[in-house]
């Protein structure tokens, strides 16, 4: 804990010194002659002030520039001289409004930009100037924030006020983010994508949400989600650099191409800096452990025509261990008596799985293991063994993380008003997490993990199991999964004006994600030799034969013995994506009754590649219970797109977009056309009625296409043996299986259609309300072949119900493998295919109210999502599954809400933020075994609150205190959730209350 504190303090001290030096220089302001709008933008960057103006007021106007101005106000006065324009500062937002000196009243939009308004005494009379901006969902610059499709915007101020300290926290607060993703405790995440986190809009899967940074694609996490599909890691995007997050839900492929089926999340990073800002945040948890630290430096510079903003962000997170929380530090926390049994650290059974009692003395000799908690334990109906209640609590709830991110945005202005720009990002993060202690049971050279062997010492078939203690390992720190993440992104290009009315942008973007990931492993053959001795052959029943003294199982290993059987499996995965794009746009294509038509066209060339670069030994049967697949491949694409915005009337706008993408990979050429349309109608100034329709697609995941052969564990019903035995209930024939999987190079794109309809209404000053219906229908979704269907076909083929020579039987029989000795199911081979359909619909509701009173300004914000339907059909002809039904096997909420109440007065600001998560299935309903009379089947809705208090010492310094999980709520108790940690880790954690103190100071820049 002390080292991160010293780093933080040293960083702040160095930042203060550098900023003070920069402030002392106080250079004059120089702006070159040229286009007046470009010159004003340059002045804004140099001064760090937001300028708001109408584009048509400055179109075609030039300025003689500024030289040697000693203040920002003097520079602005020179730039506006002789133009008929004047500047006035809005006291509420701090922005400078540039308008004609005698402006005519302008109609207010249905929903103003999300900025606080001035008080009634200070507000201008019916004058609204909105900066021409580009928002997520269109490349056409528009003068109104709200368009035909709903966009949710979360600003940097809201992020801080609501107590969010990480990007996953921010996105968890979105009511549209309703999918079940991997938490930092997820075993699947630890195995397949350690250190990464995802966003899942509408619950359609992380791979169907497109994540952008500054409107550009970034490289995927280089390992696939759950070993299946590619996704974007959001865990290392620095919060301190975010200006706002824009979220567009629904199909958006006509604008952005592949992946935007459920929506787009666009992180807009800072493009301007007013002076140099130093920020530091630190805080503990009230229950202990999990301390976090963050320090950032954001600054800018102007050197003639060259300007830019830069930032550096340092992050340190101390791990939070499961044994630091009473709710999950022991098996005694389990909800039922049958599950409150010691963990089986030392286990020996016979062929019938009855436990062979080691005796009290054997377990007493192990009492010092697992931190002195190992004892002679008993499991009802099975027998005695040596176990520990507390050996379950070794995992990490929060991962250890140390990292740095650096970002710079540069521009150079030319005399003709054109501009060179470049955005550069680099990050380095070290993440460490603990999934579980290593373990062992007998594994054959062919990968057979049944674990049984014939022991000549005892004359019977036995099964041995060991879980290694922290004392044997040499401490928990030696057994952590370690990840080093290196990210780099560069976007550069030129933009400017062609002729009188056309703008252009030519850009080249490239992003790379490289990682080094190390998992602790047990080498199967070495552990077999250590515990069982050399194999002496195979008996008549096919069991391997050993002379194994049971005393070997109950003897703690020395550090040297453990190191002799332990190893680390190291992967070096990497991914990259690149895009070359040219966009031309005009806001004056032709005149319509409602105004000028806008048009934009884009041409893109793109490349994407990934390579898992696994440990070669991990693709063989070398490590215990670990055989992975390789995977590497690339694809190229080209695309062309166009957008048209048509103001058909003063109150009616129509938006159209179309796009064609073609992908080339593995000898295939796959093309897909998509389109969208949107309508906006403002019958009165205070009401916007809107609707949109769009088609979308997702090109097949690279790993779905190029995955090599790998294994994981699943289960399935042995229908063949069930039917041979004439059983009435085949559920008793459920067997564990090794599932072997490989990619499919013939996959087609996934497709979808989406539509929205809603309104935005501003009935009172300071109040606006919106409601939007959404409907997404996804087809041809890629899923692995269904184990149950293959096993049914195999049974029918073996029993003659289907022709054994038919293609179906030839395929099914080749995919299923059985034990040579017992005939029991052992393995099954699957591959991904385009089969599934998923459909969801519902409504998003939002309201915002701002009220100025004599005791300060109050702001209220409310967001709510209600999902009417979420249905899934895995294969054609299958029944349609309601994901909200009892025993559905799905884990998503129907409702999700968020609300905040803020108060501001003078130097003080206070915010209370609350989240409501709708009811979820309990453990038995999720496992599809709930019956009438059982507890549940639901976990009731849960609530969580954050609070923050901010005090501004002056215009340059502020101090903030935020409390996350104000009431210190722990996960809800579920008597049916018997799997550790005894609660649903996809939605809950036991971190408890977090307290953060944050100090921000600005050096230099405008203002006092």
C-alpha cells in the first residue's frame, strides 16, 4: 500500500512543478490568417474556452489573424473585428456565445444540449446557439443534439458526481447494458480472458456491441470471450481522459459497418485543455482491503499553428481477496447444510465413488496446511476425507492492477483552413488475479481425466485427488494468473474544406493490443509419477496399473517437490485493426422547404488480424485438465457508405443511410449491404416525435472462423444407454463430457433488423422527458452445434431409427466418442454454425429536471429500461425460449433503473445516485431445476446508492469525496445458490462500501 502512495505523491509533485513552469512562461497568443471559423477554433484551443456559434454565420468569412495578443479576450476581439459578430459569455456554462450583434430570436430545439442553463435573471431572451457538432450515429454535422435514434450521453461531470471510478462502473450504470458479462471473479474470465471486461447492450452478447474511441475502432482483446468470440476490452480505458460517453442502441451498421447490431458505445476523449490540470484520487473500502489510487495530468499547448492536448493517467488497484469478506471466506457461508462441508483437499475413493477414510491421525498430521484449517472431515452419504472449510476463500474479488495510459491529440492549421490531426494512445497494464489453487488427479497421456487407476497395493480401482495448499505453493502470490496488457493506437489524417460547401476528412487509423498471459499449471505426467510412481501397464479392464502407497497422498509437499511438478503456461496473444477512410460531407447539397439537405459519403479499406500465440505445450495433453486450441487469422475489407439528411419541412426531417461491406478471408468473399432510415417531426417547439429503422450485420468472428482444435468440459444425456435400458427418465443418464471444438471457415454473417419509435417532450423550462420503444430481431446467430441434438442423433443411428449410412448418421457417429472399457460417453466434437435467432423489445424512459431556487440549483435525472420480450431459438424447429421464464437458464433482468438528485450552490455540489436492478432468477431456476414449493424462483430487485460531495476552493481547485455503495450492501442471500461464492457474480460482488477522496487543481489557462 505504501509504494503506490509514494508513486502517487511523486507524480503529483512532478506534475505541479511542470505545470508551474509552464504557467510562468505565459506566451502571447498568435493565430494565423485564414478561415475565420478555423481561427476561432484555434483561439478556443489556446484558451481552453468553448465557443458556440452557428456555422452559417462564419461560412466563407476570413480573418487577418492575431499576432502578439496578451489575453484571450484581446485575441477574440481581433478575430471578430469587422465581422458584425460579438461574443458574450454564458455565465452558467462558461461558454462564449458568438452571434450577430442584433440577433433575431431563434427557436429552441425540443431538447437542449446537456449543459446547465443560466438563471432567469441572466438568461438571454429566446436566443439559443448550439455548436455544430458530430454525434454518434451520424457523420453529418447537425445543429440539434437529438436525432431520429435515441442517444444516451454520460459526461465527465456526471461520471464524477455519480461516483464512477472505472469504465465498467460507468457502463454498468447504463440501463440499456443488460447482458450477463464476466466479473473479476469469473472462472471463465480467468481461464479465457483474464483481466478483461466487457459491455453487453440489450443482452445480445458482448460481440454484438461496437466499441469506439473518438469514433474509431480499437483492437479486440486478443483472447476470445469464453473461448468463443472476439470482443473489446473496456477495462483499461482511462476514466480521467474521458470527456463524455455516447451510447447509441440499436442497429447501426449502415453507419459503422459490422458489429453494431445491439448498439455503439463511443468514448470521446478530451480534445481541449484549459491550462494544466492535475488530479489525484485514492481510497479504501470500509470493510478493508481493495485500496485504489489514480493520478492524472492533463495539459495542452499552442506553438503557432501547432496545438494539442496531452494526458497521462496512472492507476493502482490493490487486490481484494475472498478471505477478506465474511460472506465468502469459508464453505460455512454456503446456504444449505449439504453444501456447508469442508473442501476436499485430500480425497481418495473407490470405483463406486465411496470415500476411503484416511483416519483421524492422517488428517491431524495435515493440520498446519491451508493456514491451519485442515481437519478430518465428513460428507454425508460419502464418507471421511481430509479437508478445509477455508480453503475455498483464496480467490480475488478485485484483481491487482498497475497501469499507465498516455494520450495526445495534435493539430496543425494551414493557411487555407485545412488541418492535420493526429490522436495517439499508448497503455501498459499489469493485472494479476487468483482463480483457485492448483489441483491434481490422474490424467492419462491421451488426456483421459476420469482419474481411475488400479492400485496393486490395495488390490482395487481407486481415484485420488489433491488440492495444493498455499504452504506447498509457497504463498498465494506465486499462483496468480498474470497478465501484461500493451495497447497502442494511432489515427492521423487531414481535414478541411473543398470549394464553397464541401468538407473532407482523410484518415488512417491503426490499433494494436498485445498481451503476455501466464497461468499456473501442474504437469500431469510429473504429478502422476510423484504421487503414483511409474505406470506398470494396463489391466484387463483398461485401467492403468500403479503401485501407489496411499501415504503419498497425505504427505505435504516440500517447496522443491511442488516446484518439480508445477509450471507456468505463457501465451503471447495479439490483435490489430486498421482503417483507411475518406469522408466528404456538405450541409448544403440542395435546398428543401425545411432548409439545406446534408450529405456525407465514405470509402473505407480495413484490415483485422489476431493470433493467440499459445504455449505449444498447452495445445497438447501436457498440463493437468488443460488442453487449449490455437487460433490465428486475418481478413481484409472494403466498404462504401452514404448518408442523406433531408429537411422536408421546418418541422420534419428525414435521414437515410446505406452501406456495403465486403470481407475477404480464408479464400472466401462475403458481402453485405445494410441501410437505415430515420424520421424527426416537431409539431411544436417543445415536442419531438421520432422513429428509425435499420438493418445490421456482424461478420463472423475471427476465432469462430480460425479456431484450432481445443477442449473444454460440459455434460450431456446418454440417450443411447437410456433407450437400451428402457428407462422412463433419461435425465438420470446425464454424463460429464470432454467437448472438442474447432472453427468453421464457411460461416456467413449474422444479420438483424431494428426499429425504434418515441418522443422527446419539454413541457416546462428545465424539464424534458423521453420515451423510446426498441425492437431488435437477430438472425443467423453463430452458435456451437448443440450437444443434445448430436447425442439424440447418435442414439437413433446406433439403434437403427436412422439409416447408419445417411450423412446425418455418419456425421453424428464421428462426433461422439465412448470409453473403450465401459462404453460410457467420453467426448463430443462440435463446431460453430449459423443457426440461432434472438429477439428483444422494450422501452427506454428518461427524464431530466432542473430547478433554480433561492437555496441553490436542483437537478433530477431518471433513466429506466423495461424489456417486454427477450426470446431465443437455438436451432430452427426448436421451441422459442423466453429468457424471463422460470427455469429458462438465462440470467438477465427485465428492468433496470438509475436516478440521481443533485444540488449546487456557490462552491458546493452534492449528488445522490441510485441504481435499481430488477429481479433475477435464483440459483435453481438458473440451473433449470426449480419446482413448485422450492424457494424462489426469483431474487428480488436490489438497490444500490452512491453519494458525492464537491467543494470548489476557487476556479482552479476542488476537493471531492465520493462514497460508492453508500449503505454497504452485500449480495442478496439466495438459499438455492449452492455454488461458491454463493451469490450471482455476474451481477453482484462483496466489495462493499468504497470511499474515494479526489483533489483537482488547474495551473495556467483562462480565468482567475
